[in-house]
C-alpha cells in the first residue's frame, strides 16, 4: 500500500541542459483542426529535475509528474529512453 497513485508520465526531447540539475523537455502532441480535420503538431516545454546531470541536449527522456521543486519545476526525469548521438 505504500505505492503512489498513478502519476502522469510524458516522453519528450531535451532541448536545454544549461541549468544545474534541470533540463527543459519539449513534448509533442497531435491536435486535430476543427474545420479541416488535419492534424497539427503542438509543443509544450516542461522543466524537469535531473539529479545527476545525466541528460544532454537531444536525448529522448521520460518525465514523471512530481511535487513542486521550484517555481516552474514540477516534473522529474524518470529515465533516458534514447541517448543523443554525438558527433
């Protein structure tokens, strides 16, 4: 019974890792246009807590909803799904 309730999880791409222990994750979703029924890409940016500074720009990560850690940070990096290929 010590398990938490189901928390919201999202998958997105890291667009910024310049802050200490924080990354900015861009999450994409498809929304259907009301008139033309065409699907449009919409984006949301979330600040997520990255405890060990493991994530780099371009990584695909899974973030999970978390208690407020700062003014804008309410998400935590759960895992790195795909590492970015560096040149």
